[in-house]
């Protein structure tokens, strides 16, 4: 029986040392959601994977699903992370629990990170909170000015930023209200 390998893009959320040379990574992937992946001997000096799995970076990872855990068997750093990545990582850590695909959210976050350096940082923080809360079903997509969820989904990150700029105070108040209701 052949071992099936999965290659996917992942945002490296954080890592934990385990044993003498191993490390456990928390990865946010498009196909599997938030997963924990174990990497054997990655802390050794001769490890080729170590430089490609830095926290808050986007890497192309190869995973093998074991009986109880995912194993990280390959990695290649794809993208240097913009400053806003720290905020994204904190939000993912706070709101997403366990495995489960979040394809739309991952795609939004990825395109958001690609364009992050073009926008005002204060508005970026509000927009990233809003996108995450809408994609997870907590916030209303209409708060930013969309007629319905279908229109919100069709908008690019540039469109969302433009609409946020036009209704900044309303969106910010909506996020605060949602977080208050969630008791977070």
C-alpha cells in the first residue's frame, strides 16, 4: 500500500519543540484547515526543511497523514510575509479550532496578504477582522455595503477595501458588536 502525500500551500501559524530534534507545526491550509504537523529531525543543523517553515510565512508543504497525526515531509517557502501577517495569525489562532477546510477564508487571506502593503494599516486591521468574522459566519456581509452574501463573495480584496473606506465607522461598530456578542 502506497503512502499518499498531500502537497498544499500553508500559512505557518506557530511551532513547538518536541523531543531532542523534532518540532510540531500549527499550519493553516486551504484544503485541511488548521492542522498540527510533526516534523522529524527538523531542528538538526543539516535539516533542509528548517529554513522553509518559519512562523508567519507561507510555504508549499508536503504532508503525510499518519494513523494519529500529520507528518511534515517537505516544505518550500513561497512568500515573505507582510507586517499584517502577525495580525492574521493572531486572529486564526483565536477563532479557528480543529481541522476542516476553510477554502474561501484561505483564498481571501492569501489575496489580502498579497496586497497588504498597498493599504492603510489602520483600515487593514479592521478589514482583516471583518473578513475573518464574515467568512466564519459571525458577521453580516451587508455591513460593508454588499446587497447580499453573493455580492460580498464576488468582490475582490480591492473592492472590499474600497467599500470599507466608504463605511469604515459602520463596519468597525459592527465588528465590536459581534465580538461583544461572542464575549471575546
